[in-house]
């Protein structure tokens, strides 16, 4: 329990749209970016080691004033690079671990997020199992819990990412992505894993991309990389990941018919 407490009261009148912004209550000097980044990394590790889901956190004492009827502020967008560069993904961006390691008969639990520049339809988010190249994806047998973040929580996520990547702000070779206005966080849990669970999966928004669309998109992105002077990078479908079950034989890729 604390031995000293200071209570503050903030009052103001005649609010304008210019007052709609992010603020912070600080004790002493505001935390440096380097200190903030180290603290975020440590707290994230502590959460994971304690078996808890890491929560998005903004700077200590941070809060937002939202003025009714005022347009939500848009963040400045980086200038277009003359040499091209990575193009924004089609539709919402899916962030998911590329590989999930599991034990035979064991459990899995991991998080993913779907970030959109427009309001997301939470019912359009699904996790599917990619059985083969020639068959339709299947619904997973695992439990999937989806949570839509509030506007304040989205602002906290953005603030945390800005603090974590502050050391890259001066890097001209790193192109900043526009910040999302809508985020849905998902948690996947399952138990009693078998070798049948070892497969490729995908977090999809809406319908999974058709083969023809995927092939055309890969060809176009490869051309964009080459025109921008970059080496084309291998890319799987957006939101793709693999569950690797220990002691199970690795699946062989299907070979095209002669």
C-alpha cells in the first residue's frame, strides 16, 4: 500500500477539436524512448512467463480526450519513395506467429490480430486448416476467441509500437506503415494434439483468396520488388502459419502431375 498519494483534478472549458489528442500525466521527466522500449519488452516477457496474455500498454499515465462531433485525427502518412517499396496489403493486415510448436497429446495457445484501416466485421474472421492445394479449407477444431479493441485500446497499441520502434524512425530504408483504426485480437486454444493437427493453417478475413488471385498477386508483388531494386522475398498467403507437432512425421508437399 502507498504511504503518499497526490490527487489531481483537471478542469477546462470551451473545448475545441484542437483539444482532442493524447495526453500524459508524468512524474519528473517523461520516460525516454529507450527506457520505454526496454520496459515494454520486459513487461511482455513477464506476462508470457506468467502464463498471461500480453496486454497492449501505452506510456504510464497516458489518456485520450475525445471531443464529440470532432473528426478523428489522421496520422501523417510517409511520402512515397521514388524507388517503390512494399505495397500495403489487400484488405486487413493479419499478424500471426509463423510457426506454432506443440507436443503430441499436448496443448496450444497463441494470439493473433487483424488490423484494418476501416471498421472490421468480426464475424468475417476465421481460422481454417489448409488440407491440400486442390481441396477447400476446413474449419479448425480448436477454440477461437475474438475480441474487438476499443478506440482507447487501439491508441495504446499504436503508442506501444511507436515506442518499441522509435530507434528506426531515422532509418530512411524502413518504410512506415499507416496505423490501423480498427483491431481485432484473437486467441486460439486446443488440447489433445495429434499428428493430424500438424498442418498449414490460415487466419482469413472474408473468403480465402482463390488460387488464381493469389498467383496474380504474387507475380505483381514480385515485379514491384524488382522494379524497386529489391530482391523478391518468398511470401505465403496472408495470415498463414504452421502447427508443428513433435514426434510426428513431417508432411510432404504434393507434387504436380506429369
